C-alpha cells in the first residue's frame, strides 16, 4: 500500500519482506536505505515484524482507515462495507495442552525461554497476540454487520519440521505447498465470539471457494 503522507516508507517489496521476516536467532537483522522522489534518504534497521505484531491485519486496517478518512473526512473509517480483509497466516504448531500449571509452576527464566527445543514464552506471546487480533477483527466486522467481509486463513495444526522456521529443504518446502493446497479445501472458519475457537462458517464453503 502506498502512503502519500509518508513517501519515505514506500520501500521495495523485497526489502519489506526481508526486513519484516528477519527473526532474531534465525536470520540476521536487515539494513537498507530508501530514497524518495525528492532525493531524501531514510535508513531502516529491521528485525522480524512479529516482535511488535505477529498478526499485522489490524495495523493494515488502521492505515487504510486513516487514508480513507483523509480522502473523505465524513467517512466512518473502519465502518465501511467497502473494506474487505483476507488475512493469511503462516501456520503455527499444535500447542494446545502442551504445557500446564503443574509443569511450569517451578520453572525459572531458562525453562520459559528454552524447553525441549522450543521457547514456551515466545510461542505463547506470538500466538496469543495473533489470535487476539483475529478475535478483535471478528467482533468488529460482526458489529458493523459485515462479517463476511473478513476471512482469516490459518493452519494451527502443524507438526514436526513443517512448524519450524529454519528447515528450508526441498522436501519441507514441497510439503508446505501440499499443506497450503489442503488448507484451501478446508471449510472457511472464524473464531467463535464466546469460546474463541474456530468454527466453520455456515454456507460459506471452503477457503478456496471464498477466495474465488
């Protein structure tokens, strides 16, 4: 999205993707410079965007809303049925019931940071943050009677190397493609406003149907 009021952040998509996915300990921090049309230069020093917001859907909606308001001051910002959002997750591991209070009650800092090859505190922060954004968006679109204008496509059941951030073998890449294709065949779902659990959306068909 181009933001006229801030031309210095209209960077190349490649720079945005590399910087926004530079997960600490997995990939190096990323530096680049962006020169605007009037010759002004801005430096960027970036790490993974998930450190701030692991599900940037709401941030994108706010930016669109701000631009719509500038173009039409009497607009209702997010309360606009023209706003259609497709939020595509990058998948997450199956972590339900992986930890419990008895297991973690006596953990120290080291156990919370590293336990059996994973980081419980980081996993919890990232996934809960992403889920809360999805929950908020579902409630928002329901409140403005435009629930079908929001779709979240995410696989929360990844296991093994498919859930890893640093396994870039051809076998795993091919498997992730298969997982994505299978996800298109699954029912379009949304988080239940009471339980927060994903439930199929009646009469919406599959994710592939909705995208089509």
